[in-house]
């Protein structure tokens, strides 16, 4: 028997944000069984908490319905909140992931948890199939160059002129699935230069559309800074999930220089909404 907890991440309201399943004690589960449980949960990610091995407080493995990720934003964020809400973590938590140790600071008020995490610094990669991504979206251009940033997942970014164009997207998911190991992030400005709207599609990861992509928020802040849309050190607010009825709010800031990023911090809120027992 394994206890599981469901948290709604990047929201202060139950049944909004990005849902996550967490097994707070997954000791004894082999990877093959973790993958099958993630398919059973059928959420964008399910996490499995294990004893630490590299100086952290806990170790976490992250599975989508199709495979394992070395790091992702909403799963690590939600796992930290689930552990803190049960008393298994304090105000500070060091979480071992496939991309190294990720530190968190946590607090709560009236049942809503707030957390701040330091993410792996994203690595910029060229992407030779950029024109194909535009075709997948039925678009001819991107407002900024199409580039890929890796911080565990590989995030490609395509710019739209406004939120109406973003909402109107009709994505060829079958074609997008041929872009292996890629999350396609589409972003658009709002009237506030520090607030942006996003949508993320990743059939390669088993996610048709994600409600809140924490691992993409830091790279987006860096992408906007590199192309003169948001100064480094200015906090970015991302609104995502609106089109699928799961509104999420994510905050991020990148510090350092364009030649040397020193720190990527992402923060937001989460609520625990359910728990139960798996008999496997």
C-alpha cells in the first residue's frame, strides 16, 4: 500500500492550477512500477519521494505518463508543498533531482502554501526544425527567434503578437509529437510588460496541454531578457492554463548577466486537495 496526495500547483484555489500526484514514500517501488502508476494517475506528472543520496533532504523521481524527467517545475514545487503540509519538511527543503539539488523556501497561510525554488540554469540550444514548429501552430512567423532552453526538459519558445492569437491556436499534435523530447511553449504579451500569457504543448512527454509549466518560467524570463523585452532582474509573471480552464500563475526572475546567468528563481502557491491509498 502506498499513500498518494494530489496538489493543485501554481494556484491558491482548489481545482485550478496544475494538478500533481505525489507518493510521499515510494521506497521499494521499481522504476517500471513508478511508470505504470504515473499512467494510472494520468496527470501531466507524478512524483515519487525516496531517501536522499547526495546530501539533500529527500530524493524525487518525476514521471509523465510516457517517461521519466530529470527535472520539472510544477512536480518539484508541488512535492515540496505536499511534504511541508504533512510536516515531513520544514521551512527549507533541499530536493535531489536528476539535475542536482534544488532548494526550496516554504510558508503557509490559511491552507495555501507559498514556495520559492532555485532552478537549474537553462542551457541555450539551437533548433534546426524551427520552421516545422511554426507549421505545427499554423503560423508563419514568431515575434522573437525560436530557441530551445534545456534545464531538464527541452523548452522551445514561439512568440505570438497578443493573447487573442494565443487563445486561437489550433495545434497539430500529431506533427508536434515527432519533435522528440520537446515542450513547445507559446507566449504573448499583455498590457503590462512584466506579465505574459503562455500555453505549453508536449505530446512527446504525454501532455496535450499543460496548465502550469514551472520549468519554462525561468527560461522564458531569460528568453525575454536576451531579446530586449524584460530586463534581467525584473520579476516576470506568467498566466497559463486559461484556455483549458485551469488558470495558473507563476513568477520567475533571472539574475546575473546575459553572458553569465547566476540565479533562476521561480515562485508561486499551491494547495493540497486530496489523498488516498494505492494497492499495488
